[in-house]
């Protein structure tokens, strides 16, 4: 978990969204020698993803080692590391895990502040995503832990859900608009559902 806290601490104002954290850690890990790799990543529709990183973020958040808040549409993550410990942690990585530390800084420079669409496109273009083996799957979604907020009424919960599902809402609105524009057609429903005697 110290690796993840170190990775997040590179963003001075907090990492803007978990996608950046996942991709930065992936490429830091991938560029390291196999014996030094720390995480297992799988293919996801948004690129390379690690359950281990996600689980660790949840644990760190629950322990207060990582705090988060919403800055616009994305969650901003910040590692809570006291200043006296920051130098100690950096020295630990620099002196004992120098190659991984260099790869982390290199990946951070390359990925940390890109727009999400650019990150996803570049992740898809990378050979680690393009290469495939027989039986390998690309996951389309993952089940995240539920977040319970006390004192939240149904109306506010529904509006928050709409914000989360904005892509779904946009898709449904688009389909509904297309359906409204379709010309009406007359249909003799009596002949379809009833015979001439009036029997069903």
C-alpha cells in the first residue's frame, strides 16, 4: 500500500480520478523487470486495470490514509502523508527500489495530466492492451463497494445516480428523441389479436 500512497503523493493537489492512478501505476509496473512487478492488471474497456490497486485504495480511504472529494465530475484522491514522513518514504524508494521509483516518475510525467479520453485512447493503443491470448477477455465493468451516506433522501440519491449514469441518461434521451420522430403507422389491432368472431 505504500507504493500506492507514494504514487498518489506525486500529484500535489491530488490525483484527478482513479483512471490516472491506475494507468500511472500500470506503466510504472510494466516497465519494471518482472521480478519487481507489484500488481496484476487485466484488460478493461477503459484500459489496464488492477483489482489490487482498487482494493488498496478502498482500504487506504477507510483508514484515512487517502482522502477524496469531488472536483467537478471526477473524484480527486490525495495521499495523507505527514511532511516528516514524505522524505523518509522518498528515500526508501530511491535507495532500495530505485528502478521502480524511476519508472514511476517516468510514467507520472507521461500520464498524470493527460485528458481522460487521451489516456484511454493511448492505453488502448498500447501493445499490452492490443495483444491477446486464447480465452482472454476484456472486462466491461466492475462492481465497486457501495457507499452509504446517512441522511440522504430518495430525491437527492436519485439526482446523484443520474449524474453517475450521465452516459446512460444521454443514450436513453437520444433513443427516445429518435422514437418520437418516427412517423405513426396505422395498425388494425383487432385483426391481429381477435378473429372475426371476436374471440381471442
